[in-house]
C-alpha cells in the first residue's frame, strides 16, 4: 500500500563527520572549562570577602563557599551561600555592633538569585529568567562587597582611634 522510502546515505564523508564531532567536543570542553573557571573565580571572591567577617560572627566558613563547585549539589548549596550563610554572617557582625542600617545584607536578593537559577532551566522562559539571575548575582556581589568594605573601614577607624 505504501512505498518504502528510498533513503541513501553517501559514503566517504566519515572524515567530515568525525571532524565536525571533534569540533563540537572541543567546543563543549572549552565551554566547561570557562564555566568552571568563572565559578571558581566567584567562589574565590565570595570566600575572600567572608574572611573579613570575624570568626565569631560567621554563619559558615570561607572554605564552605567552595562547595559551590560541586555539580548538582551546588543547586542546593547556593541557597546556603547566597541566602543564608554569607548574608547572615555580615548581619551578625553589624548587629553585634548595633548597626541596623545594613538591612538584610542581601538575603532576599540571594533568595531571588537562587530562584532564578532554577527558573533558568525552564525552556524558552529560562533565557529571560537566566539574564535576571545574572543581574541579581552582580547586584548581590556588589552588596556583599560594599558590606565587606564597611567592615574594613570600621576596623580602620577602631585601630586608628
């Protein structure tokens, strides 16, 4: 009733096929290395900023930030870093000194950053949510950097007095 389709494949193009696959594999490996490098750079900055908080005020250690580099686990751990550990550490420091001006120290921004990370996995909509997450990451890092600078400034004032 139906005619079978006549599909033929050209032979002799194996070199082109393997070349294309090779290019794709190299591009994926380079992309992964760049991604790991960026993640390591972020972990380095965040952990170095946390080192400015006195140990008694820290909700997590600077070494724990590096757990963000573990695939899959980092989806959970980002909540611990961006929403709980880092903001709480800075909040503990400023509350101990009676400074209420710092607000939540980036806790809500960190929460939305983590939500955007999961939202970026949604097809089509994920691109827009991912861009929003990237913007929130930059804003969160600026906030934490400013808090770190406040700690350094306070330390300079107290040692200079």
